[in-house]
C-alpha cells in the first residue's frame, strides 16, 4: 500500500506538470493567433484576441487552473504523508490510516473526475460552439457570429472570434482569396469538429499564413491535451486498480472486524458467566467463613466445658481419695476396736473364771461365804454379759470391717474410674484444642478464600467492562469498515465512469 501511494503521488505530479504545460501551450496558441493579426488590430481588438484563449480555458477551467494544481499537490503530499505515517506507526493505526487513505483517495478521485469532466465538457462544448459558427462561415455565411453576451471568459472568446470573422471578411477582397480562405476555414472546421468529437489524433495543416499559425498553435494544444488525457486515463486506471484493491482489503477488514465483534461478544458472555460464578463463590466462601466462625465458637465452648469437667473430675478424684483414706483409717480403727474387744472378752473370761472360783470358795466357807458367793455370782453374770456384749461387738466389728473392706475396694475402683474419666476428659480437651485450632485455620482460610473471591469478582467485572468496551469498539470498527467498503465501492464506480469518459477520446 505504501508503494502504491507513492506511485499514485508520482502520477499526480506528472498530471500536475501536464496541466501546467497544457495551459502554457494554450496560451502560446492564442499568442500566435494574436501575433498573426497584431498589425491590423486595434488595442481593444488585440486585447479581445488575447481573450480568445478562453476557448480552451472556459470559466470553470480557468477557475480550476490554480485551485486544481494546489489541490493535486495537497492530495499528493497527503498520500505521501499517510504512506510514511503508515510505515512509522504500524498496525495499531492501520484501521484509522486506511480510513484516511480511503478518504484521501476518494477526494483525489473526485478531483480527477471533476477536473476531467469539466475539462472535457467545457472544451468540447466551446469547440462545438465555435465549430457551429465556423460551419456557417464555411458555408459562405460570413455574417454568422457567436451569440454569447456573457461577460465572462466565454463571452470574451465569442467577441474575439466575432472580431476574427470581421477581419477575415474584411481581408477577403477577391473571390479567389475568399475561396482559399473558405477552404482553409472548412479544413480548420473539420479539424475542430473531429477534435470536438473526441478524436485527438487529428492535426491541422501548418501553412505560412495566419491559419497556419492558428493550426500550429491548435496542434500544440491538441498534443498537450492528448498527453493530458493519456495521463488522466492512466491515473484513472491506476485509481480504478487501487480502488479495487482497497475494496478487497476493505472486504477482508470488514470480515475480520465482524469476526472480532462476534468473538468479543462470545468472550463477553463467558466473562459475565464467570463473574456470576465468582459472585456465587464469594457468597459461598462468606457463608463458609461464617460457619467456620460458628464451629470455632462451638469448639471453644466445648473445650471450656471439657476443661470444667476435668477440673470437676479432679476435685471428685481428690474427694474420693480422701474418702478412701478415711475409710481405710476407719478400717484400721475397727481393727483396733477388735483388739480392744478381744482384750475385754479375755478380761470377761478371766472375771468369769475368778467369779466361779470365788463362788466355789464361798460355798466351802459356809455361812461366812454366802454373801461373798452372791457377789461372786453377780460378778459371774456381769462377766457373762460382758462376754456376750464383747461377742456382739466383735460380730459388729467384723461386719464393719467387711463393709469397710468392700467400701475401700469400691472406692479404689471409683478412684480408678475417676482417674480414667479425668484422663479421658483431658484427652477430650486436647481433641477440642485440636478442633479449635483446625476451626481457626478453617475460618482464616475461608476468610482468605472469600477475600480472594471478592478480588477475583472485581477483576472479572473489570475484565467484563473492558471486553464490553472492546466489543463496542469492534462493532464500531465493523460499521466503519462497512462504511469504508461502501465508499470504496462508490470510488470504483466513479473510477470506472472516469475511465469510460476518458476512453471516448481517441488518442495517438
């Protein structure tokens, strides 16, 4: 595209140079025609003859002379700058530069078409008008005149041509001179008519008289104009080829932009779905964090309860141990009581034996020992009662000792059970500590997941907005490329029309 742009700029430079030469040739032809009549014309008539140059420079063409050259130079420089900018900026500005190049190409094409159209229309129209007047003069009607009363260049041209006919009429003094000049005028008429029909291969016969000078200037003008038409045709073909390439490129760009828009829309839907999933993950992670905090609180409460239970079990264990010691002490005291009861029973047995011996001695003493016998009998009964009481006490002490022994064994079992319960409670407390630690970690992890999910949700939303903006840009780019493609289509049609218009001229 850069090479094509430079080549188009070179073509435009050639076209500008050709236009300048064309206008210079036209002015030379008019000057030659003016010189042939210079000796016989007044100053006013000489000025009018100079204005005969408006035959090839109509009002529109004269106005376009300076403007067209400046605009062609501006368009050529613009295309060069765009080509350089395209090479410097790279692919990031491709779409924008393509639009600008399309616009510049469209402006250049429209300028070329407009200039070619006005040149062809004005020149052909003016030549045909002069040809009509010349036809009448060639038919012998030297009174025929151009009926243009406008005060522009075309009107001045008509006045100058009318003055020329007046001078020709005045110069033709004889029939032979009139016939010769009429023949030359007919030949010039045929030449002008053929050129007016688009045949630029025709040339006038150059003679030594004023018609020879006019034919020479006209031939030079036709040669320059033929070269101009060649350059216009080449430029039109070049523009047509470039427009066709631009149309194909615009079609590819439109397809690419459409594909990008479709893919970005799909990506936008996927990101929106991902954002919805991330919001659900955020909500779930938040709920998990709340549940983990509740579990942490429950485990902490359970740990405290187990800790209280361990303390209670330890207090019970101490109480059972004290009771076990007291029961053991009571058992020891019951053993001491058994020993005392055994001693009392021995004493009672001895007392009973002594009372029996005393009764025997009292019975042997007769009356003197009767009272002593009663006392001995009472002592014996008391000893028997003491023996019976000590026997009952011994039985009761045995029962107490047996119950105490059972109580000691039971207390020992209970102490072991309390110790086992305390150990189990301690293990349960350790388990609750582990559960509390795990719950704490789970809560922290759930909070981290919730925070990360929230950040991911924000990032996903930002990505979604970016993709949405990119989608809008892709859609806008698609519309722009479609519009550019339509513009290029119009350019192709205009270029084909310009080629068709230029092809009507027959070139050497």
